[in-house]
C-alpha cells in the first residue's frame, strides 16, 4: 500500500502509537490500514465413496487438480463460502457435514479451511474456473498433479480418517510453499 | 475505500469483469481491491479448574469481561495469534491444547476462533488492554458482564463439554449483534 484509501495521500510505513507492528499510516487523515490474513474456504465433495476434484482453468497452478475452494467473502459464513466456491468451480450443489481441516500458511498470510461435504447427486460440470471436473476413487487420487499442499494434506487426512471410519477436525501449518508433502 | 492504495487515484465501486461482486476498482492503474473477512483468534485459558478472563480497558465494550482474543496478524498461525493475544491482554503464557470454537459473524465480516489453552502457572497481570485479569470458577462466570456474544457462546459450550469430560470442535454462526445468547 502506497496511498491512503481514505484520502489518497501518500502513506508512511511506521509503527503507530500503542502498536508493535509496521502499518500503513496516513500523515494527512491519520487513517491506519490493517492488513490481515485471509481465509480460503472449500469442500471435500464426497459422493458414493468418491471425491470430486476440479482441474484448474485459472492461475495459479493452471492445469492442476484441486478441491473446490476460494477466498471467503464478506457477509457470508465459512461454510456458505465453501459451498459457494464448490458451486462456482464444479457446478455442484453440496451440503456441509463438518469442518475437517484448518491449515495456517503464515508465509502467504492465509488460513485454508475445508469441510467434508456431500453431493446431493452426481451433477457437476466444467466451469469458467475448471477445465475438467471429475469423481475419483480414493485409491486413484492424482497425487502428482495436485495444485496445492493444503489440498494434498487435507486429502491424505481425509483418506486416513475414512479408513478409520471416524472423521476428526485437523489443524496444521504449512511453512514451505511446496505441493508435495 | 475511496482512493486506490497503489496509485492514489479515486476508485470506482463496480463489478470487475469476470467477477460477481462490487469491488473498489481503479480506472487509472486497474488495481482491484478485495476486502475479506478477518479472523479474531483467542484462547479459553484454563488453570486448575478455573478460567482466566480479562476486563476490557479499551473500546469496544470497555469495562466488560472477555476471553483474551484479537485480530490474527500476518506471518503467524491461528494458534500463534491466539497465544500472542493471550500474552498481550493477560500477561500470561499459555499452551494451546485444541481448537474449540469457530464462529462466523457475517454482518461484521469476522470469524472468531477460540482454543482451549492451559496456563503453565497462575502468573498474569493487568495490561494496557485489560484493567483487571482474574480466574473464575466455572459456576461463577460473570454472564451479565461479558463483552461479546462469541465469548458467551464459547464459554457455554466449554462448560457443557467440561461437564461431559469430552471437548469437541464447535462451529456456529452469530447473525445478530447481541451480547446475550
């Protein structure tokens, strides 16, 4: 941030009084801008023993497979955002069953949240964001072509819990930007 | 937002191409500004059967009791943020045991996240943000003087789970801004 969003004056990057972090502070109108982590919310869409994945038609990671997920928007809940993203990316209507994984990724200021969700029917299609949408057996996940490490970690945890027939809530941290874990 | 944070030009509030929401878009440099929900992260600090609460020395809800919590900052994990806020507000060093509650509050674009945390010792003190810091028995919570509905909801869930000797992960939504629930 270089200019004040409230008055358009150039900002100073300083630690405001009573704070302990550098913020963009406007010397003209005194507005302080706070930049905070963002939530990526999505689903693990489950249908008759198979998982729905989307092949990304957008950057980053164009052409790689992902669980449907995206930035949580204002005025929605975490689960509403997850279902909206699922519809936008896969054309499918799902129902959230439970929050499953919450993964902090501090070096990119994001928290990734995935819900186990059931598809009501095998009704899905290619979208602007996904060049391909398909159901995969749990022993046939395209591990080498997954878009994000939060997705591969979530899928591994899901498959493990599915084998144990008990789904928990999993918290984790990804410190390095890698798609293999 | 009225001015572009990248170039200082006045922004237009329009729906960008390929989007479906109104954003602040700069007609000069084409920067699009995304405003997303923020995470409030905090703890339920537990010590020998008692809970630590802080009396707010800052607005909003000055003078009311709260669990230690605040905005998650960039470059940290959700649990690191919770422990940082606990230290800042109560002077106490805690250890996160598990994520306990995640409460979406869509009308203020926030997600409140609370961890069960154990205090290592009964070492806490008044801080700039808290005029009083004290341990409370579970049957002596100051229900009528709690600062936020996410705090009262989290405390009710915690006490219920404590009685059942099994702590779950609870997801909830607060649709109306009220301190009583």
